[in-house]
C-alpha cells in the first residue's frame, strides 16, 4: 500500500450539517444546492489537508435497520428531511461518482456501521484511519490509529479526536462511551436510556464502575434514592440502549480496502456537473486543460504604463474606435474623499493603458475630459457608480456610458449574493481569473489597492476591463431575450449616474442639533437607569439580556413568556406582553428605545459627517434588494424611525445648505395600492382612486359593512393594516399580531377583503400559478424575480414563496416607477441648467435641495414628472412639502 491513510466520510451527516449551516442556495432553475456545495467545499479541504490514499463516503439507506427491529421507536421522533434537503442526496451521489469516490450503503445498516467496519479493516491492515462526521457517536471508534474529525460551527471548523483526546475530555475510554450512551440515551435517535441520567451523572457512574455491568453489580453502593430506583426499574432499557447506540464493526461488506484507493476524477463529467449546478468557485479545482479555457478565450492580459506624453495617442485610439472601458483606483474605499491613485483605460484590440495619476492628474483631465464628455463615444465599466463619483470630483460630466456588467447581472439574477467581476467572468466566459477577495482579503483585514504591488493593480485592472468588454454582447443578449433591455437602458443604467450624484453631493447636517438631541437622550438615559435600579432594588447591566432576565423573572418573579438556550428571553415582544404587570417594564422599553436612537442615529451620524463640507454621504446600493428597491448604507437613511416623535426629531438635523436653499420633498401617495389596483384590474379599487375617495375609509366601509360616512378612525386604521398587509402577503397570524386581535377575527377581515375586492383575489391566485409555471414573476417593466420556493414541498417554504409571488409585482413595480421618476427628474434639472440637486430617495419620496429662486420650477418638475412616470389605470398622486429641514417637510 502506497499511502497509509484511509478516509471514511459520513455522507448523510455531512450533507445534513452543510444544508443547515449554509443559507438556501438555488440554481436559476430553482434546484437547491447549498448542502451539496457545503459538502464539496469541506471534502476538498480535508482531502487537501490529509491526502488520503483510500477514501469512501458512507450513506444511510432508506428503510428500517436492525435497530428498528429491536426497538421500533428508534429514531421515531425525527422529522422527515425537508424536500429542499432530500433532493440534494442524488446530486451529491452523482458528483461523488464523477469524482471516482466509492459510495457505500447497505440495507439494514447505517452509515456509522459501514464506517466502523471499514475502520476496523483498515486498522488491521496498518492504515491510519480518519472518520469525518458531525455525529459524536463515532467517538466510540477512536483508537491510537483511528481518528474522528467532528464538524463544528456548521462545517467551518473541525475538531480531531483520538483515544488520548477522548480520555482527556471525558475521562473514560472510547469503548466506555457506548456504556455511557446506554445510561443516558440519545434524544436525537430516540434511544430511551435511564430516566434522570444525563451526561454528568452517567460519566460519574462509568468512571466509578467501568461499564453498565459494573453499575448493576454495585447497585447497592449507588447513592441517591431516586437514581437507584430509576436504574433498577430500567435495567433492561439500559442494556437495550447500549445495543442501539453501539456501532457494529462486522458488517458483511462487498468492498475491500483496495477497492477504495483514491483515483483521479472524471474531470470532464465533473465540469459538466459544476457548470450545471452553478458551482463557479469549484470549477477552479478542475485542471484548465479539461475546460479548454486558454484555447477558447486566448485570454492574454496585456497592459502598458503610459505617461502624459502618450495621452494624445490614447485619445486618438479612443476617438477612432468611439468606445472604451475605464476604471479608477483610489487609495482606500471612500470614492468621495480618498486620493486618486491611477486609472486604467481599455480600447478594444489594444493593451490596457495604465496611468499613474499621482503626479499627472491635471494633464489627464486636460487630455481626457472631452472623450469622457463626448456624447458620441461609448463608455463601459464595472461598478461604474464609483468611477462616476471620481469624475464628478474632477469636474467631468460623463456622457454616453452604456454598459456595467454588475447592473446587468442584477437584472438577470437579482437573488445573487455578490457580483464580483471574477464570478461574472466565470459564469459567462468560462474564465476563472483574478479573485478580488483572494487579492485583497476580506473583513477587518481587507487590504486596499494601495497595499498591493503596482504590478498586481495593473494586471487586475487589465483583467477587469477585458472581461467587461467580453461580457457586453452576451449579457445584453440575455436581457433582450428576457424582455429587460428597455428596463436596463432606460432605468437601471441611467440611474447609476443619478445615485453617484446623490452620493457625491450628500445631505447637509446641523451638527449642533444632533449634539443637542444627544445630550437630551443622555440625560433621559441617566434618569431611566436610576429609576430602573430603584424599581429592581439592585444595580445591574441593563444592556445584558441575561442579567435583565434574572431581575425580571427570578427577583421580581414576573411570568416567564419565553426561554432561550442561554436563559430567559427579554426581547421587545416579551417585554410588550409584560406591560402592566410591573412599572419597570415601561422604563426598560423606553430605555432601549432611547439607547438605540442615541447610539445608532446620533453617535453614528456624528461620526459620518464629512469634516470638509459638513455633509453626510450615504451609499446608495442598486444591486442589494431582490424587489428592485434602492437601499442605503453608511448610514442607512431609509430606516430612521418615523412612527415616534423621537425618531422624527432626528430628521431636524438634516437641513438645507444655507439661507439660499430649501428642501422640497415629493412623496408618492399610496403608490403600492395604486399599482395593486392597476395590476389586479379590481373595479372597486380603481373606482375609489379615480373618484378620489380615501382608500382606507373605502376599504373599511366594504370590509366592516358600515356606510362610508360612519367609518371611525379605528376602523380606518384597521382597514389600512389590511390594505398594506395584502400588499405584503400578510397571513391571518401576522394581521392578528399587528392589530392585537384574534386570528379568527383577522381571518374574517382578510376573507371579507378578498370577497369585496374580487379582482385582487383573482390576481393573488393567478400570480402564484404564473410563478409556479414560469419559475419567476415580473413587474410592470418586466423586472424578474425567480421563486424556487414555490416548488418546495415544505409548507412554510412554499407559503413564503407564495407571499413573494404576490408582493413582488406590486413592490417591484413601485420601485421601478420611483426609479423612472428619479432618472427623469435628474435629467430635467440637468438639461434646464438648474442648480437645484436631487439629494435623497427614501422609499416613495424624493428630496431636492432647491435654490429658492428655482422653487416653483422644481415643484412643477417633480409633480409633472412623478405623476406621469408611467400610465396606470388609476392616477398617480404626489404630495409636495417644503421646509428648511427634513423634519419640516413632513
């Protein structure tokens, strides 16, 4: 035997662990793959680390085992595997077959019995055996030469056990673990054990009496009346439990060790599988000759350093081709403030030109400004928003940028978690190139481009721009076929510049207002802290859920609402249920609310103010949400709490620049309900909007069977919850919680609603069927969202998919409309030469910082454009408010 290592993998355990450790991943066709992906990632890792000469994977086979014959309730408490997991077992078997790894399973035996038998065979032949599993039962198999690798934290960590480690951790031998299981049983396998004996007591007995026989031989010497009684009454159960928990090491296998010799995979078949299931990162594990990447692409990453003397030659090449791709590099990650290092420019058919800008920025602007501003010359780039911000800094107004693969991919697959150029390269042109994460790292240790060598920068930029050129035709062709070319060209692509401009300009902050508000909150926090200590009669860490739980439920003896693994739950939901039972509860709720406001919004915002201009520059993300909505980060300006006066007060700090400016806030009125009326063609709802009847009062009248003029504020509020609940696919349970009513009453509300709005009911049924048939649903502008959950057999997963199918066309269409309005408003301000600037979009509202003499023009532009952004069966309505601060406009 050449390599003296035998690796046996518990396939069933590892696939389960991977499935629950990773979020649900699916292919574009909706096939679930997260378990398989996690399994393979772990397999590659342990194979590389241990380099076994022999390898196999053992699986549990469906059907009863010999253990079920002895005890029919064996594993009887286990839930059936969810469909999302069950459908991945055939995939992993197919993949292992292509990897030429032997798969073993046998009727009546479990994977651990097969593994135990092989381990014994391997050890008898002088092999070092490695068992890989998430199941601690395998520890009984450990010896000096047989080691058990146990998966921890899902599949990200492994802990290795041999005989010495087990004796160190448990104080008993591996074989004695079988006796321990006989005494304590195993809830996961429904092995009964002796009542009242857990690990601590079981270990004590085994250490003292060696095994179960020893325990019963010395039963009179065992202290503890109840323990002794339980042992005596359950002697048969103890021996049965030991038999059930013991791994068999003499299974009649057809295979011998020599048949498990590690072999080279069938790389061609493996490549097909990885491509089929979209395992892009795993394709790099396959030798390049099997994917024929070099021959297919002739990918030659060339780059030339050029100086200002060469600028005119590059400009001539650009003007000759009328097209170029570009990318700026900065010395950190803040495109508004950090120093500009370099730019790369790519003209098709030419090497990438790399320009160091540290000493030539002025001459670069002078030479290249016209080509960037030319309406005739097409521009391409990856993550163009960042580069457009840099151009704004250089006082260059970009024109005719036509393609950004990141934005195109967001339309093609909006559920994708990240859109790196390397992922796109691998997916569309089958070239696994330079991975940015591998180049720069991630998390707190992530480097920036200033930390790597100049050669690494040049190669990476050349690769990025070359890939960008290659992606344009293939991705635009997909968008054309999927009816999203207009959405890309008229909405998403022009929106890049709009968002770049909003980020670049930012929002003026009244720092003193924030500081004053912070001081007010600090004083209140101090007062509340004293009051909470007084009511609890002890000082404790109010921010510690553990200490809070001990005070509320042990000391004050309030009723326990919910327990967690670490103790009592003290979340908001629990505290709200305890209101009225003790005055401390209201104080704690208020304390938490104020502490969050101060830490997140006051302290957080103060740290983000740009010292040069006193403004906050939020990042607006175009590729995050699956519905098409824009998100905001660092800081998130879309989640400022506005239901409370305290939350609203924070908006007082967001102000116009000076006395010559004022804020104009235009807000779509009930846009999602108007979209719902249009999509569903519901006559009653369309009529209400056309007649300008208050939609919530109209709904209250219909649902609660009262005349319109007798609708009370409470009825209107409840109807409003139903209206918006329907938009978000709310259940009777969700509505009952929102309105604090019974589920029966909530169900009545929803049933009455759907009985009255028959068009909406039909839409909800039809859209789910459409989603099931097509695998996706669409917005009015044909934005797609794929919903594999609709095919799930698991009720909860499928119900979630149905809610997505119902609300995506509504929310997504509303998002499309606000984006169209943003693009048109921005263009109108620019083409009319107005100095007023669009500075913020939050949900359904747009804010323009307006020069006072332009106020009437801006209000007119916003109202006209927003109300005519799209033609619906009901009118779009926009409410416009004006004020010196964001607070004043509401």
